C-alpha cells in the first residue's frame, strides 16, 4: 500500500442518527472511488464497515469501523460510527481523531435525536464538519426538510454546496453551487456534465449568493472587499472555502442518493478540495510525564506520537489497536514508548484497515490512521510516542454504563468457559439493553458460552446529612511495642456530586505531619463499605482539627485505624442516608402515547420537569427506569416498560439507555427514543427522578 504525506490525507468521521445511511454512504463512496470492486450494500450484508456477524444480522453499526479510498491522489480515511442510541457514544472517540465530521442526515426525516447528540460530540472536539443528506431518491424526501431542521437545531452557517436536480425517484443529478456546474450520474456513479437546469434557477442563485456571503463573513479582509464590491470573485471565494470550513464558519451540505450513486463523485471532489487535512490543527496538546503541557504539530518532522482510539478483539488476528499519528512518522518494527503505561512496545507491521481486511504499509506519516496487531499492553486511550520525547494525550472518556445485568451461566460447562471469555466478570454492563444483548450474542458465537441475564441491583450510594465532631482513638497494648493513634475530626455533608474532601486544619504538631495522610486513608477505606447497607459513602467533607500521638507507639498503621474508628463513631451522629441513583431522562414519543407515559412516570416517582411538542426531537435525549417498589430494587429498561404500559410495541425496539448517573449531572442523562415515525408530531418529556433518601432508609431498616 502507498504512503501518503500529511497534506494528502483526509480523516472523516461519518456520524449521524441510526439508519440515516452512514454505512451505505461509505460503502457507495468506496465503490465510486474504485476502492472496492464490488458495491457493498447494507441490506445484503456486504458492506466493508458493517463486517462483524452481529452488525450484518442486525443491519446496524455496533462499533466504529474503518475504511479508506484514494481520490485525486489523496487518501480519504472514513470512520464509520454507530447512530443507534445504545452505541452512539462510540462516535465520540471518532470525533476526537477525525479532522472533519460528515454529518449524515436522512432526506425524509431530517435532523433526528442522535444527529444532535453527535453534533454535540463534534462541538466538544471543535470538529469542522459537512453535512450529507441521503435518501433523496425516496418518496417524501426533500432536501428542504433536512436544511430547515438543521438551521433550526444547529443555528450554524449551513449552506448547500450541491442541490438536487429532480425529486424522489427522478433525482438523477446535482448542481454544484460552488463551481456553478451541473452533473448527471451513470449507474457506476460517474459524473457527466450537463447544463444547469433553468427550472429552480432562482434557488440556485440564492444559494450561491448565500455561499459567497458566508465566505465573506469568515474573514475580515474578505468582508471589507465584499462590502466594497457587493460580491466576491471566484478567485476570492474558492481558495477561502477550505479555511471557512476548517474554522467552523461554514458547514456545506451535499445532496446524495447512496443507493443510486447520485452526487457521490462530486462529494468526493469537494472533500479533496475543501475538507481540512490533519495539518490544519495548530497542534495536539498533551502533557509530559511531569504533568507539564506539551504539544506536537501535525508534521512528519516532529517527534513521533500517536493516540490509540480503538481496540478490536479479532478472533483470528488477536487484538488490533487503531491509532492516529498525531506527529512525526513511524515505520515497520519501530520500538515506541507507551507513555500512558510507561512501557515499551514493538509495533511490528503497520496496516491500513479496509473493514476487517488489514493491508501492510511500510511507514506512515503524521495525520494518518494505522492499525497494529498483538501489541503487549496498549489499550484504547493510550499514547504511543518517542521515549526520548514523551507526551501523553488525554484519553477520550467513555460514558459510564447505563445498564447492567447479572449473568448466570446456563450450564456447568458454560461456567468454565465464561471465566475464560470474560475473566470472571459476572456483571455485564453496557449503554443499553441492545448493547448488552450483543455482547451476550458474541459470547455465544465466539466462545460458545450461553448465559442468562438477570436484572441487576441498583448501584446505591450512601451519604451523610448532618455535621458532627468526633474522635477516633486507636490504642493497643499487647506486650512489646503498642499501637497508638488519635484524631479529632469534623464530618460535614457536601452537595451531590462533590465526592470526598479532606482538609488538614491542624495548627501545630498535635499529630505529626507524616501520619495525617494515614488518617485520611483510614476514613476513605471505611467509607467504601458505607454506614447503612454496605454501599460506598460519598459527598462528605472531613476536617482534621486535632489529635495526639505517642513517641514510640504511633505509626502509620495506628493512625489509619484511628481514621477508621473516627468514621465509625461519626456514623452514629451524622444521620447517614441512602442515595438512590437518579437520572435525567428525556423521552421522545408520539403524542398519542403521552397519557400512558405520563401515568407511568408518575407511578414511578418520576418528576416531569417540562414538555415540548415539535416535529423533531429537539433536546431529546434518553431511557431507563428505576423501579423501587420491589425490595430488591431493579433497573428496568424503558423498552420493556413501554411495552408493558401499552405505549405501543412500535416504540419499544428503539428504546435504549445511555450514560451517566446522578453524581455527575452533566453526564447523568438517558436517552429514549420511542418512535422513529418522524411524520408524526412528537412529545418530549423532561423528567428527573426524585430522590427520597430519608424515607428510603427507613423503609430499608424496617425490612
Ligand atoms: N433509498 C435509499 N436508501 C438508503 C440510502 N442510504 C441508506 N439507505 C438505506 O437505509 C438503511 C440504513 O442504512 P445504513 O447505511 O445502515 O444506516 P446507518 O446510518 O449506517 O445506520 P446505523 O449504523 O444503525 O447507525 C439501509 O436499508 C440502506 O439501504 C439512500 O440514499 N437511498
Ligand atoms: Mg451504520
């Protein structure tokens, strides 16, 4: 395989709502560019990126997958990402390493719930982006739906670069508004230039005007020129489009049909001409081993550094790590330094990834994406670099699992296999029910293990509700040297999500400096098993105010014990309480289900915070529910609940949960999408589950 210079690389994360057509877009682009001899189709299970058996069977993308093509001597790396709610968080690391996002939007449904979610991921990483409107060959499709909803939701400088010629099954060509040309496409997706149609000319001209305006607005000097001349020449517009996109001042929109190959070759041309290459980043920022800031430029002359954003467990090849090279270059068999873990790694062969197929490359430059197999220790989130010039990049955080199931082997035989397959981890957590089920299926297919799923226990925490001053005194005299530690501390409740704070308020030497951390350790240890029901105790502050010691008998161990004792004494006075996890839930559902859902939420102590109605899932997020009527409280996926409450089976299959817990309100959100039937008006509930800590404690105590 060829080696590409940084400027001849485009890294695109293809993101969007489930079923929008991301995988088919990639597959069709690969075919049009001649990267695959066969035209892969999602519906036939033959795409390059939906290659694992589970994706093929479900016809949805379950994790990120990579493909690449060459167009005009430029390598385009395409990262396919899932759009289905339970898996969509995998799109985040893709946004971290891509240089441009391709937001795929359904031409019939417009911007949907997960489109907004991935849009926010792209915002997080300041990812420039372009939008592709698919399915414009379908009945009821209309690029206007996508454009209007995108304007409403994203409030960005969104402007079509290509406009469709013909509608629905007559959608056969496009007008390239940037170069003012029109094309039709043959059955292999090849473009043939035609005259710009006279019909709809006013829309074309207006779009072109808007484009010029946006390019002018992206740069002060251009804007001045624009005001002077009343317009801008092509020689001013064309060279500045790339920068406007890279600086997120402009989001181009492309009209395509990926099943009829309309508009794709023009899209490729525009990607090469305008999408930012890796070097458009000023630099990648990280830190060195002394925690001092360090940065690297996307240049092959810098020292090597790379970030691992994906690890694939392949039944044949073993573990495959996929990296983006942030700086420098690397060759086959290089020995590099894993700065995250402080170990050396020998890379062996470097590969490009075409779905499940790996092809060797002799070397790779800054900006490129490569895969290595059978590295010793490297995991997703790790940095590899030059040992003499260490740098560590922050790993992309994954959302906390939203749902967990206890798993039980079906037979004794399965029990043995299970421990091999999942290393004795008998609780299976994931971002939603489908996520967990897909892992179970993998266990069955790959390791021939059959398991049953049970609802898990709710992960409660404990906290304190009152301030108290206590003493913790540990004294032991058993012949020989004794043990002595003594501390006086104040326990105080903290607001939710604050965790634990330890403050050393001792003035003078009542407890020698070196023993004070031991007191803190003792308290932390004791807090792990809580005060009521064995759950970790959180959200409290401890101030160390006084204590005493013994010249001979005091040591670290004794003060640790004193800390534990102080904790236990405090629990008598601070009125501990149980915290039930609560979550913000946003539910998008067809209007006719609203009564049922409302009743259901009320019966589950859900507190509805607001409602809005609209044609699109604005602000929509989220699903999972906690049922506390049962003594062993259980988490129930909303999907099941929706079915049970009679809200309609059509809804249930699209319900899923993601992310978070109460301790981090920003992340503590759940997604439920109850209907994809977009033509209907939907209703959105914003719900926060109430916490009745104290009451719950009493209830548990009686039980
Ligand atoms: N008619 C038509 N169908 C399309 C087009 N693009 C995609 N589809 C169909 O839409 C369905 C979903 O396409 P995918 O490419 O799997 O969608 P996706 O965005 O990858 O979905 P997830 O992986 O689940 O997030 C498939 O049945 C495709 O054949 C298009 O341009 N026209
Ligand atoms: Mg897909």
